[in-house]
């Protein structure tokens, strides 16, 4: 077959694209062209009726990054405080590492070389199908962006916490109120060589054939 893929490579990309927080290289600038390449790749993602209502805001201005990081931290601090109480109460193990790395991201977010805020024209209103169509027409492109970044040596981390203050972020960036921000990701070269697959539930445990099984 001429159109075959090297599954080792594609599966490695798909299984090792992690939320990168502690390994973001804060010292190495990321060329805008490289981010544009990732957006070009991401633009091949599916979208309802191929309307391509996604828009990308790349933020590399220090004052704007600080403003966004402040909004993120305002949302993060109460969120993580309640998470820590819940984890202590439940005795859940393994949550400590994620919380450490989340704390770190929150503390250095203003220092990342770039932030990318994917947006969609419009707002998510209507029935479940319309809301699914709205987000389903932009979120696949966001993940494609992250995969394209990973394959170019760039780390990303999907975040949504700044959206608690989406109006403030909108004012900061001049985003019209007819546009919805859907995430914020830092973009930086990653340090270290590679990443491992993360901990996930077994496919057999989460897949039902021919109907829901409880
Ligand atoms: C919708 C969504 C929202 C998220 N919000 C945040 C966030 O605000 N801050 C953060 O540090 N990570 C956030 N994450 C990252 C998740 O914590 C991460 O994807 C998950 O722990 C799996 O990480 P791993 O792929 O490195 O194993 C978010 C992920 C998703 C998909």
C-alpha cells in the first residue's frame, strides 16, 4: 500500500502527547512560523458543514501573557484548594503529581513563550445536538494543533480555567462578544527527550458493543 503509515510513529505521537507543565522550556522563544505550521495542520480537522469557524489567537506579548496568567491564577487558586480538600478526604492516591505540576503551571504561566487561545465564531446555544456541533467543530482542531506541536518538539497543555474570567480575557484581547474562547494552551519547546503513554482505563472496560452495559 502506498498510503500506509508507520504505526509505531503515529501511535507514539497519539499516545505520548501529554499535558506538558513542568517540562515547558521558558527560556527558548518559539518562532511564530512554527505555530502557524501547527495551525495549518490543525485546519485539516473536521468541522460541521466544513464551516471552519475556528479562529486562533496567539499571544506572545509579555503584558498580555501576564494579564491572561493573572486571570488563570484567579480561577486556579480556589479550584485547586477545593481539589486538595477533596483528595485529602477521599484518600485518592496519585493525584499529588498532577496537582504539583498544575501548581507549577499556574505559577509560571506568564513566562511561557506563547499562549494559544482557540476560539469559534458564534456561541454554544440550542439543543444538545447544536451544542455538540458547536464544540465538535472546534475541539478536534485544538487537539490536532497539540499533536502537530508535539511532533515539532513543542509542548502544550489543554487548560480551560481562565474561561471563568472569559469576559476579562475578551476585553484584554479585543475579542468580539459574538466569539467563544474554548481553551488556552501554553506553547513552548519541551525539555527532556520524550514522553511516555499516560495512565488510562483499559479500552475493554469502557467499550460496550451493541448497547450500554452497566
Ligand atoms: C477540557 C479540559 C480542561 C482542562 N483544564 C486544565 C486546566 O485548566 N489546567 C491544567 O493544568 N490542566 C487542564 N487540563 C489537562 C488535564 O489535566 C490533562 O489532560 C489530564 O490530566 C491528562 O494528562 P496527561 O495526558 O498528561 O496524562 C484540561 C484538560 C481538558 C481536556
